C-alpha cells in the first residue's frame, strides 16, 4: 500500500509531489506553510492550523481556497499514511501554498495557487534526548524580521534568518540553537520555536501577541496553565529576564515542549529540566492520550 499525498486538488499515490522551478515559491520563496502532527493517528489542532493558514494566505493575497476541502484531504492523508506506520508511531503533515507559476499564465484569470500536502514519520531522533538533557540557546546577532518587512502573524517559509542565526549559535557552541531578538533587543523567538519563561512570582511569560507569530502550541500551553492554576502573562521579555528565569521552555508543533537549561552559558534552573516542565509535559501527554516523552524515546531509532 502506497502513501497518499495531495497536489493541486488531487489525492495521489505516487512519490512525494514536486514543484516547478518556475513556481513563485521557488523563484521568490513565497511559500505559506503549516506543519502539523498526529497523536495516535489524529491530527492535533487541525482547525487552529487552518485558521492561521487562512490569515497568512490573505496577507499574501491568496484568497478563496476552501478550508473544508483542505481539512478533508489532510484527515484522509493522515489516516491512510498513519496506518502504514508501526503501532504507536506518529507522523508529521506539511501543507504548503504558493501563488503558483511566475511564467506567462495559461489561465484567463491568471496563475493558480500551488497547493501541496504530504507526510513523513516524525523525526523523533532530533529531539527525544532534549526532554531529559534540555536545550542550549545562544542569543544571536541575527535579528527577527521587522514588521515593516512582513507582519509577525504571517507564517512563511522565508526563514534564512533562522538558518543564519543557528549557524552562528552552533559556531559558538556545538549543538546550540539560536535565540532571536527583535529590532528593539527584546526576545522574539527561537529558531522555529516559541520561547516561554517561568518566574514563580509571575507565572508563564510569553511575548505580546502582536509581536510574534500566533503559536498553536502556545495556545495549548496557555490552556494547560489554566488547568494547573498557573498564571499566564504576555509582556515584553528582555535578555536579562531570560537569564534570571526560574525555568525556560521552547514550544513547537512536533516536540510540543522542551526545557532550556542554558542561555549564553548562563545556567537556567541549575542546568537541569525543572519541576514545572515535568508537570506540563505530563499534562500535555494526558491531553493527547499518550506519553509524549516515552513515544519520542521509543521511536528515536526506527
């Protein structure tokens, strides 16, 4: 049985779909993505991801895609492809949209958007050990893209600043990830992840919503904080706030949440994952019906 993917309105069972070298997503890097994962074969927070996709598409002028059609295709692909995995495993689903070809349009109404969807088994080996050893961050000289280039709420594949920031971090400390500041020197995000602080007197702290990409994972974290009776605050975060935090976390779609144990060689929480991290990842596991850490550990080597 072959894997399913989705390409411009059709479910296909060929190899992974390809994109034309003349596509604007290749020529100019104009690609709006969403990355999702399954838990037990079910896509997590699919509606929230599609809502964010709709907002991003509107910003780049791509309107009219039927989100219900994309939702049905995503669920079909995820269900079919998950059935091909070993029991207990899960997969990631990538959805990409571009404005289409930049060559002379063959359609009277202009070029049509390119829409693709495909899955891969989750690469647990990239992060499984981080649940116990923690992440190391280096504050990068590469800054977050300012809002006068594109709005913070736009999720796009134009991420060379992440690439350059991580290269700098890894030159300074092997295995480290970059912590990016905004143009005012305030904490924006890590490369491909949201940054969350915990201070006992304040609770969980994240940057203001208007300054960062709306994060589905942070929304989950906020709901879990409510269940655990932990305050949740949105405010500007300085680098000094990070250094002095009781705990620091990264949050993103596939790993869900990971502890940070060092920032610029300054230890966080004594250099080991803290008590609150364990409470929250356990609560997240209960929410999705499986042990997130145990699954990643079990499938780190397939």
